[in-house]
């Protein structure tokens, strides 16, 4: 947890927004005795995923989403910005023009938008569900059929053991297999078979032999549970026989507008057929005989994860420490670089208007900057960047992983300015500052391994940085001076004037 973030106390308010492919969900919760109690819960059907065509969000979908967030924003005035987290899922993962939505969305909400990978979505879903279930030692399967993807998790208590996210959801399957809302046995069978095929790829690790209980999360499975209960087909659980009856009922209708079922809400009418096809397929492939549902979902998981971040239990710390162990990085060197980064960060904090999130990125970059050595010493920075960009890193968003990759790749040698294109232009200058800090910290790591580096006098301006050493120190360290002279050229190309004396 960053030093300037206030500790979490009883009565604190936290908020989470889930930007799903089908619906947007807001929850505001109060912390009470280590648990969260919902204060406000709001959902709106936005169908962002239906607006993704050829990996591009349509203007109409973007507008629908922004209008929804403008309404959500009215409820967030009572929550401090650092205690709000907004996560985007499959639709935003797929959209190449996601910034056309995330940049104005962040301005509306006053906080950043974290687009998360499927595995991270699965982890957070499990966290939200686990807090609604008995804390016993049984292994359980948790399934979340969303608008654009379906998450599968096998875990015990609060720890997921295996995570998977598959590209199948009720919004995308509706678009792909039920054009114009037409229902037919052929369309249904095509959707079911595709879901069977996708689920078969993970069956060896998620079949019934790996767990003793199946739990469904989120809108689709809760909607199915409500329908089968309202029609008297089951009591409190979803069974395959109940799904059979629901399939037969749905196939009697010719199009979505005709669907009329006890327990089905109006907001689910257009996606329920695809949702049932996916559910039936995973029941058959994974050997699920019955499934109960939970009201816990991604948004609750985000709240619990945020509680951890604000209480010195940030899963991202565990993730980075695990990386260091896995790749045999030199922890002593990592600690030295981190210490130098902290000195430079503290010295430039005011002039460069750095934030707590910037220190987090520097901290993790410093800790992990040498993990690429496990692949090759030559170009280790590129290998480090590849690992940070492509590995499943629990707790990290897509942008956080991209930023870590850019910073660590740019820690030495020439900096490819094309790297910055992966990040919104408004953040380029801040990224240059972080690159400069890590690069300079790296220049002193071997000096300090042999002797204590003297305190530096650091002065920063909007586009400048100056270091002053004690008298005689530079004469005693000609190699370091040579490296700093090289840095002057490299940083100049990034628009930062670096001087030392």
C-alpha cells in the first residue's frame, strides 16, 4: 500500500464498478469488522459487447456506456477517489479503440479504468463468490457466464487453484448465432455445439473429479436459476433436467420478442437463449449434475480485493515476489535499485506531480527489473518486459502490466519511443519521468553493492533533472560518470534535460 493512502477503518466506504459486456454494475459498500456491507447497488443493461464490430467499439455503444457512467457518478460523491475501482472486462479487452471509451469514462468518474485480463477477472469473480459461501475445505467449481466471456475457477476457501477464461458469452453468442433475434433448433444447436467445443478444451482440469460442488455466479446463471425455480422445475438449484425443460420452452418461441417465461426479467429476454445454450454445454462437458448460484460476483470481488490493497494485503505484492522467486532474480540487487528509485521519487515528487500509483509502478519495476536474466543476460530488459507483458499476473490490470513492461524494457540502452504508443498520450510525460528514475537508479546499483552511495542533491523541473554529488565522488567513479553521460543523450531524446555535477 502506498505511504500516503489512509488506512482502512470500520465505516469506510468503498466502491466498485464492473464494466461488463452486457451490463454495467455499481456497488458502494461500507467496511464493517473486516467484511463489506452493500450500501448502494445499481445495474444497467448497456450491452457494450454488442457494439464491438471488427474489434472496434461503435460510437453508439460508447455513448450508451458514458451516459450510464454519468448516472453512476452521481452516487460516487461520498466515496474518496482512491477508494473507487473500475474494471473493464471482455468487450474492452477486445476493442482496439478502447481508449475512445476509457479516457472520457475516467474523466466522468474521476478515477482510472482498469481493463483486466480474463484470468484476473476469474480471480476476482472467485473472491466475490467465496465470501458468500461457507468457509469449508471442499473444492468447488465457480462458473460465471458473462456477456462476452465465461470464467471457470476451481478453488478452496478463498484461494483459487486454477483459473480459465473462455471466449463465449451470452451477448456475443446472441449476435453470432441468433441474428435478428430469430430462434430455431438449428441456431440453438450451433450455439450449443460451439460452447461444447470451447469447454472441451478445459475439461481435463475442470471436470467433476476436481471438485465436489458447483456454484454459478452473475446474471445469466442467476437468471436461469430464477426461471427454473419460478416454474417449479427445481428447488434452489439448476439441474440438467431443468435445463432440458427450459430449452424446450425456449424453442417453442420463434423470436426473442415472443419469449414469455415465469421468472424471466425483461432485461434478460434477448440473451437468455444463448445463455442457456452455453450453460447446457458446460453442464454436459464438465459433468455437472446440479449447480447452486451465488449473488457474489466480480463487483464484490473487486471490493474485497480493494480492501486488501488498503490493508497491506495487496495480492500484487505476492505476485511480484513470486516472480522474483520463480526466475531466481537477485533480491539484494532489486532492493538496492528500489531504494535508489525511492530516493529519486521522493526528490521529484512535487516538481513532477507524481502520485502514489507512480510509486507502486516504480516499486514493482525495481523489484522485477532483472527477471529476464533467467532467459539471457543479453537484452535481459527485453526478456523482462516480455514476461511482465504476457504472464498471468494476479492483481494487475492490462495497463499496469503494459506499463511495467514499458518501464523495464526502457531501463537501459536506447528507448524506442514507439513503446509509448501503447499508453494514452496524456500519460506519456509521466511515463518518461518513471523511465528516468528507474534508468538512473540502475546506474548506481553496482556502486552501492560495493559501498554506500552518498546522499545526492536532486533538483527537478518540469522537463529537467539535475544531480549533484559530493566533492571528489565523480573522480573516484569514472565508469559511473561515463554511464551518466550516456544517459544525458538518451533522456534528451525523451524530452528530459539531465545534468549532473
